[in-house]
């Protein structure tokens, strides 16, 4: 039986769009188009589950359910109310709304949230009675609606992820200003590292780079640590399919090298140890309390990835001296390495004293940062060039095999979006599925319905008014959430998260990890 395919959108950070597009393509997604902080693609229910489980650089996976144009708040309300919300949820469910707005007309995302909420609630009241309506819950709602407005183009989507996918589930403690897990994974994938050599983070903090590197090296899906996904509450949730995908460890592999992490702070290392143990990847990682100044040797032919202090949320007494030391250690200790450093201040980067081979703009939280690569070659630059090497490299995909998918410019994306119907201006999901694409500028059936109702109201008003007015952890991999098992151990505090069993996962590795 042929499965239904539909459009989806994966959200990510600026600078990671091409990496996410590659991940989705590798999973089997079709018509993959990278935009700004997002990737549009097509696939079926299985692909949606896989995207949530497997994508390292996705923040959330959205499934658009209705698109239309709205030039004022009243139209937004009416068009929302006209959608059949019983296809999404029942009156005994709860829902929440997350709004993202880029519009001159709709300038407040909170007001958009209120109008969409009113439209959904009034739909149920009109159909089932004034006291019959789903509840609104800000946290842990059964159904999460994403409202996206670009100009006058409105897209209402189901959020299949729930909590942001950067919340893997293995972090039990953190240092000040830890790097986001999705950003860390994206930087590692941009470096081209997949476990083919050692990796070093000499300022590891709470260990995010180390853990994400271990998951990449062993090809462990980051989603296996999660307690739940929002799609598990949907009417059409296929538990058998999801369990099969969740328990599929056929792609996992052994890692023949080592990941080395250190930090000057004993507290940071203690936190990193807890997170590494929770993730169940301690056998891959060598962790130590060691300031950067004490690095006198490094394993040969590796990759260095680090996120040093920026002088913003975290600072040291001598920031200039720190970055000068980074440059000194790169030149004298990490010869033969490719070093990837994310930073904020260009003045500090200059203190490194090396010419970067790559500069990539990248957001770290609200900070506009840069990711820079430094190729640390042996000997002088002239000899390096004579050997046929170059500091400037062609853009490669996440495995270093040819060029990665290019992210469209904003103007290219707008054209592609109109062709695909994102925003509801030029296409309807059901029309496209039947191969009956609506011509550009032709209103959707939902818009026709609304305009007819609006015209009827106007005629009634005209009849009444002579002059009408115009109006506008190892353990997470071994035991996933299992409510039945919990009932059997009432009165005992479990030493591991409540997660359900994952068939075939290796056991006993926690005994090998550091205490």
C-alpha cells in the first residue's frame, strides 16, 4: 500500500541549513530545499519519525496543515476557525501555540497567538457547545501548533517534536553558558569529522562537544535519549512503526580512536563526567583536569574543536593572553591538525596569530559569532604550497565527498516558497497531492469559503446601514520510558531515567566509566 507523503519543515540555526539538508537527504527525504534557518522537504510518516530520532542539527520538525493569506487579525481568526480542527485533536486534548512572525501587519507574535487560539477554541464551541473545548496549556500540551506569518502568508503547522530537539535528554548538569547541542553537532559535522581520527577539545566545559562527537563516531541517534516526542500524542500515531525505528541499532558502529577533553575547572570536569556517564559514551572519551597551558603533546593527526570564552557571559582575567596561548599551542602542540574554533570578538581571533582557512558566520544564542578553521601544517607555508596544499578549500558535504547542498539566497527562497505553496499563496497541500496545483494567485477553497461568508455579512450590514463604513546515558539507551515497569517498582527511586527498553543495546558499560 502506498504511503501518504506530505510537506514538512525542519528548523535549525543559521549556518547549519546545508548540513541539515544533507542529513535529511541521507534519510530519504525528497524535494529538499534549504532556506533561512530551516529546510523544507517531503516524506511520509516514517521519515517524520526518523527525522526526529536521527537529525543532529534539527531543532524541531513541523508538519504544515493549513496555509492561507491574511491581511488583518480578523481574517487570521476567521481562516483559523474555518479549518476542521477535529482532524487534529478532540475536546479532551490540550494544545499550545508557538508563533513566529515576520510581517508589517502582524507586529506582535503574542497577539497572533491569541487570535489563532480564539479561532481554534471558537471552532469547537460552535460545533460542540459553549462548554466543549480543548484546554490551553503552556507546558506539556498534547498538541503543539506552530503559527508562522511571513508578510501576509500564514502557515499553521503541527510541531511533531515537542521540546526542542537540542534537549537530547543526556544533560544532567551544566556549566555557565554551555554550547547548544545542535550547534555543537553542526560544527562537528561542518568540520567533516566522523570518527576517522582522534578529536580534542582542550576547553570542554560541560562536555557537549565530547558527547556529540561520540554519538557521531558511534553513529548513535541523538533521539534515543528522549522521553517523548509530540507526535506520540497525535491521533494517527503508529506505535509499532516508532518502536521499530527506535530499536533499530543496525547503523551503530565501533569507534577505533579516542576523544580527548580537558578543562582548567575541576567543577566543569565533574559536570562533564556526569553528562558523559548519562549518555553512556564514557568508553570513547578521555577526560582530565588540565589547563590549556599544560598541553605539551597531542595524539597525531587529529581534529581540534573548541568553544573558548568570549569575554561576554564567560571571561578570564586575561582574554588577550588566552587567545595568544591558543595560537601558540596550535603552532607548537597540534601540528598536522585541523582546528575549528567558534568565537565572538574579531580582536581576540587576531591574537591567535594564524590565518584561518575558513570563516563561517554562525549564531551562538543571540551572539553573532564566527566559526574559523585553522590548518596547522608542518614546516613553512611555501613548502606547504609546493606539496599541492592550500588553506582555501572547496565546500564539502558532511563526509567530505563533494559539494554540500547550497543554501538558497533569500530571494531564491521566496521564489521556491511560492512555487511550493509555503505561506498558502500559490498552493494547497491537498491540491498538490492530487497533482492539481492551484495556479498562482487563485484563492484556496478555504479562502473562497471565507470570502463568501464575509460577503454575506457585508450584504446584511449594507441592508441595515444606508452608508456602510470601510474596515482591517547508557541507561537511556537501555531503558526508555516504561510506565508498566515503573508500577512494579513503586516505593523505589530509580537510578536511571524512566525510558523504555531498547532491544539489543550493550549493557554493563557504565561499570567501565569513571566515577
